[in-house]
C-alpha cells in the first residue's frame, strides 16, 4: 500500500499536465483555423497568377485543406490517443497539397509546417520529441520546395521559414502556457472545492460527535444519577423510612433542575463560560457528585487545589473522571471509588480511578451496543493526545490510569500549574 502512494502522487502532476495540454489544444483551434485559412487564401492568390490554371488540382487542394482543418478541429481527441499518427497525417497532407499548387507551394510549406512544429512544441514537454518532429517537417519542407521547382529560391525561403517558425512557435508557447495555467488553476479550484466539501463534512461529523459527548456527559449522566436516586428512594419507601425517602426525592428534584440547566447550556453552547469560572477540583466534584446516589457509594477525591489547567483539558479531564465514576457505579456495583489527579513533573497530568467493583473485560465492553461510556472516555483521551490503561478482572475491581501530555488541549500552548 505504501509503495503505491508515491506512484499515485507522481502520476497526479502528469495527469494535470496532460489535461492542461488537451485543454490548450482545444482552445487553440480557432487561431490555427484562422492561420490555415490565411495560408489557403495566399496560396490561391499565388496559384491564380498562372496563365494556365489547373482547376481540378485547386479543387483537390481545397478538399485537402478542408480535411486538414477538420483534423485540427478534432485535434484534442486525436493527439491524446496517437500523437505521432496525427502529426504524420498532417505532415503528409501539407506535403501533398504543395504538389497540387506548385506556384503557391512556398506559402503552403512555410505556413503549415510552421503550425505543426509550433503545435508539437506547445504540446510536448519533452524537447526531443518536438526536435524529432521538427527535423521531419524540415525534411518535408526542403524536399517539397525541390519537388515543386523552388530550389533556386531556397536561399530566401529557408530564412523566411525559420523567421516564421520563430514567430509562430513563440506565440504558440505563450498561448499554450497561458491556457495550461488557466486549466491548472481551474483544476486546482475544483480540487479545492472538493476538499472544502470534505472539510465541511468532517466538521459536521466532529460537531455531531461533540454534541453526542456533551449530551452523554450531561443529560445521560444526570438521568442515570436521577434513576439511582429514585431507586434509593423506592428502597427507603419499601423499608418504611419515609422521611429519608422524601429527603432523597427533594434532592432528586434539585438534581432535575440542575440537569435542565446543563441541557440549556449544552444547547446554547455556553457551558465553556461556566467551566472557565470553576477550578479543576471543583468541576470534578460537581461532575462526580451527579453520578453517585446518596449512601450507596463512597467516593474519595484526591485532587490538589492548586492545579490550574487550560479550559479544554480541564473540561475533558473532569468529564473523563465523571464518566469513569459513573461506569463504576452503574456497571461495577462498586461501594468504594478513589479518584486521584497528579501533576507529573515535565510530563503532564495523570488521572487515576480505582474501584472495588466486580470488574469487566475492557475488550468486550467496547463491543457492547448502547454502552458509550468507555468509548467516550477513549475519544476524549485521544483528543487530548493522551494514553489510557485499564486493569480489570472479574470480581477484583478496576483501575483506570490516564496520562495527558503538556500542551494538549491548551488554549495558549502550555499548562499553567501553580501550587
């Protein structure tokens, strides 16, 4: 797979150059047809000076000129497939046309061979191909002059042909470069539009993932905490401790108000302002507090009060710890959970969550449909450029260790830590 990538990259500029050349040939049809028409009219004028006009030869010459113009019109399709055949047929048409109008042969040979050479120079980026075709055109040009009786005038016609060739080739090079540049620009614009479309699709996908994380970290977790509180209230009602059940229900009502507030913040994308005002320990305590039902689980938080983190790392770190605690409460039936945050000198931040629950298989948990807690944790760790290690076995608890490097998720390029 890796070996094929350089070939694809190297073939891309060639494809662009080929498309640009085809576009240049396509757009050069009108100037070439105008030039061929002028050569045709000049040849007729020279031939009509003869006292004995061969009308049949002029008719065939006109037919060959029409055929040549039609080939020029289809040049973009013909050259791409078989360029050498295209130039050979055009050269033979020019050479044959000179013998049909011997008095106008200099105009035919000078004018039309100059166009063929200019077209080859503009088409081929490899100079040896254009040089080979130029030698062929010069050979046909000299033999054509000699065959039509212009041998003695070669001393004058050859410099004229060279001068005409220089002018036409120079114009052709400038014209082809301009058209090719425009074609490449259009191709790049199309690629840019396609890239922009893909970026928009990725942006939408990332935004959906962000909203999914936010909804999971707020509504889903709040509802899970509310469910556990209501379960506890129901258990107290069945046990006859009505006053304690009422106390839990009142706490649940406050929980619902908080959940609604969080939902509005997610919808309005204003939660970042709230996060900015809270310290890391305070934010972790707030998030974890929503995950734990009263009296069911004991959570120990060991987070230095002096930790100061960038907003993104603070937010992601807090919700990573909150989701880990939520998983331990909901799925592991843990009675004791310990949450630790440490600053690692020169390395970043380490987060650790351990519980005494029943444990699980991390690989199986990733494949369970409808359980997105561990998936969300992995995604947040990946966004921060961190590493996550899970140690868990059945009936032996779980230990989750996450290391976040310095500078990841930082708004200003570094983690600001003050004790």
